C-alpha cells in the first residue's frame, strides 16, 4: 500500500465511516478540528488531529481548497478522502490534490467535471445510446428558445440547472403560459446557488421511481456495477429512506440497467465508486438522470447486500490496485433499508431542529448497523446538515427487513432534538410503502400525516402534563422530567403544528 | 391556600387540537381504557433520562416548554401541547373565549438563524394560512416560512440575501376579521 496517511476533508458520520475502514487497513488518518465542533465524535477516530480552531474565516475549512491542501502537506498526508458534500465533486480540488502529489480518493478531475456539468453529461449519455428523457440539446440561452423547445418536447417539462443538484434551480412546468416566468426563476436560482445561470429542459417523467446503480471502476479500465438502490422516498429531492435491492426490478432489467450504468461510466473513463441515477416510469422504461461522482450517503445499503466495503475499494483503487471483484462475483443477498434520522421537526414540515443531543441510545442487534457521528452530549449545529444517524437494517427479504426496521426504530432513543423517527414509524405502517408501489411523489401526494403516533399517546402526554401541573402548583414532591430550558416558545413552529391537527 | 389545593377534585388537559382529557386530583397512576385499568408511571434513569412506563414499554418523554399552565410535551418524539385548567379556570376560559376578540396582527418571525433566499409575500397582498411568505436557507436546506393566519401583508422587513437571527420579525400580517 502506497497510501500511508489519509486526510479526511469532511466531518460527521462519513468522516467516522472512512476512518473505521482506514484503521482496518492499517492506514493512518488526519481529521480537522474546527471551532464549530471542537469536541465532535469523529475526532476520536483519527490518528492525527489538525487543530484549525483558530481559523476565523467565514468559509468552512472543508470548502477551502488551498487550506485543505496546506493541511495535507503539513500533516504529511499522502491522500485525501473528500467524503460527500463539500468538495467531493469539485474537479478543481481533485486536480489541486494531484498537482501536489496527494492522491485524491475519488475519480479523475476530468470525470468529475464532465458528470458534474449536466448538459455535458447529457451529451455523453446521448452519444453512448443511454435512454434519456427527451430534452434540449444543450443549455438554453433565452426565454423564447425555452418556449419553443418546450413546445416541441411537450408538457409537462422540467427545467434543470446545468451545474445543479439538490433540487435547486429546478422547476416543473405544466402549461405553456408559465414557461417564460419559470425559465427566468430557474435561471436566477441557478446563478445564485451555483454561480452558473445555465439551464436546460427535459421532458418531465410523471411519478417515477428513483433507481440508482452503484459503480466501481479501477484505473485499468475495469468497471462493474453492484446492483441498484431504490431512493424514491424523498422530500424536495432530499432522500429520506433508501433500500437495496428495489422491488421494481427483476434480474433482466437489473442486468440491462446495470450494463447501461457501466457503459456511461466507461464513456468518461470512470474510476473509484460512483452512482448512476435513473428514473423508472410505470411502464418500466428507464431514463438516465445523472451520475454522482462520489461516495453517497446511502452507500451502506449496497454494502449490506453485497458484502463489499466501498470505502476500502475506493482506497485500493486510488492506490492503483486492480479491481479484484468481477461482475460475476457480485451476488446480491438479502435486503437492506436505511433510514436517515435527522434533527428535523416532522410536525413542522421537516424544519431543521438543531440542538444538543441529551441522550442517545441505539439498537445493537445483529441485523442493525448504525453509522453516526454523534453521541450523548454532541451538538447538531446549524452550520452543517441535520444528520444524526443512519439506521441500516438487514433482512432476508423485503418483508423481513421491514419488520426488523419497525422493531429497530422503536429502539432508537434520542433526546434533546426532534427527529425524523416518527416519519419512519409511519412509513413502516403505510400500505403503499410496504407494498413497494410508491414513487418519488409519495410524500407529496400519498400522505395525510407525516408521522405516526399510536393510540393513547396523546392521552399519556396529557396525563404527564397534568402531573406536572399538579406538582408545580398543587404539591411539592416530584420527579422533574428532562427539560429543554434553553428554548423559548416559538410561535412559528407552534402555528405550523397546530395547523396540522 | 393549603385547603384550596385539596378542594380541586379534577383537572382538564386541553390539547391544541381541542380535545379534552379529564384527570382526578390527586392524580392516579392508572388510566382506565374501556373496562380495564392500565398502570402508568413516570420514571427516570441515567441511560434514558425520564420516560413513561405503559403496558411494559418505555416511552421517552421531555418537557419542551412550560409556561404557567401551558405545557409542550414530547412523547415518543412527537410534541403535544396542553393547557391545564381547574374546573373553575375552565369555566372562566370558556366565558372569556366567547367575549375576547381575536388578535389583530400576527408577526412572522424567523424560526432559526439563516439567510433569506426569497420573499414571496408582497405588501398589500392577501395571504392564506399555510401559504409560504419567505424562503429561509438554514442547515443546507430551504425552508418555507408560512403565514400562520389568513390576512393581509402589511409590512415586509427583509429581502433576499439578508442574514437573519432567530426571532427577527420578517413579515407583519393583519389578521382577517
């Protein structure tokens, strides 16, 4: 192994995840201590901690290319793992690493650039004969052109940002009279979010499933796929629950879509781990959407059903090793489900609920895996994402996995912040979800209530409120329940909650 | 006051969804459902903090806020808000609510620190309860801030690009009569 020490250019659960594998491989790691989270859990997994707490810059260090390169050089790291988010899909960062003789644990800068630009990616997919939704040839320069092309494709259409992601700069248009206005809005939003106003148009696929394929490629040109993940449970393009495999695919379709994913990866000389995203419509027709050139949040479900450690493969590939796993060796076994437990208030439309985790207890059953970067006492800070933990459950088939997931959800105990747990408890009981017939519009269209509360819960809560009232006003003795004293009454949240009754 | 306290025989817990629960004072550690009585206990330990024990299962409980007789309880990760009233208070409340006029103006405040990405409301425009008025970006997410009432926008105190603190007043809305 040439790689001896990896700088983790990330934080939270993914930093922990990467360092666990590095440790298993006897590779040292460097983590960066920031003033925002000086006692974060990920620091305890590192061999070397670089103290960046004096840094008063407005820009987080994980987004500062020059600073990160400087830290790698100072700490003697010979490789950088970017994780996901931050600079994971920044071609310039990957290039800078290589310029400084630091191995970038990810694909080539060229592949990141080509797949990061959605219009270039579309062109590549088109020339590789990958099925795609009908769309504009490239970026659209003005409203008139947009109206013309949309008419040719036929409504509904979707406007997307060329440099986009995460749903920003995206607009669905159903009527010609809205086209001009929406084009301008999308373009402005794209410019604000990505410094690039370019947008393009695609036919909008109604009620699809989101199916993505995990790819692994080495620097010698070997590329395989590790099957699909179904990520249709999403809200505003943010995934909440992922599973692998998908009940929408049979072996024939899996093989066909998998080979398409490999084909597009090959077209950009892809190496490392990557994800090719497709939309699958109700006629089982699939359309290439985009390729993500990083390790993804939901990678554990693939690891659980294939037994392959994706981070290990990324490190080996970056190290120049040939892929030892052949396509025929990839066997899908069982079913895995991941729930993203975020600090969000589902009763207030998933509004972020940052705060301190007062108590945390996680299930340790053999069918459960929890990837987390927090522990009791950790803070979920508003500067970063709201992830608390990923609850990953493995079963022999989907029914078994769902059953175990339901059990595991009741064993997760988090106090101090509101979480997405009640949402998943609802999901496990929802017939459309358990039947597997849901699509990406599930949360928007099929739900009356975002959370599950069992019978008598309100009654028991009322009992507790009454008990507190009696103890505070009518007697003296009491157990004082855990109390969030730091918090003020918040009319906005309260109003949103009340409006949901 | 000692004697007065013992005179109160029952208490009303009124939920934000207008449901009414009646409990006896002193409070019993069991609740009758149908013909059966089930034991309910508030307990506490180091690992779990406070919890309610009900039908052999532990449910996490927290008090999110309490002010006078208003309690927001988090029970199994879901919030419930109650007003606790004595029989006398309950009667008075019902009389008052018949007499009292409604609030005239509602202030839409920022629920957390963040950056305003869009202001959807326009001064003078009508808004409906639940209609988004401002888009706030915080924690890498865009959050719709909705109007809590039906009414007319009378003042907008922010614009896109502005960094706001928690509780900054973003929009003022005149409540529809």
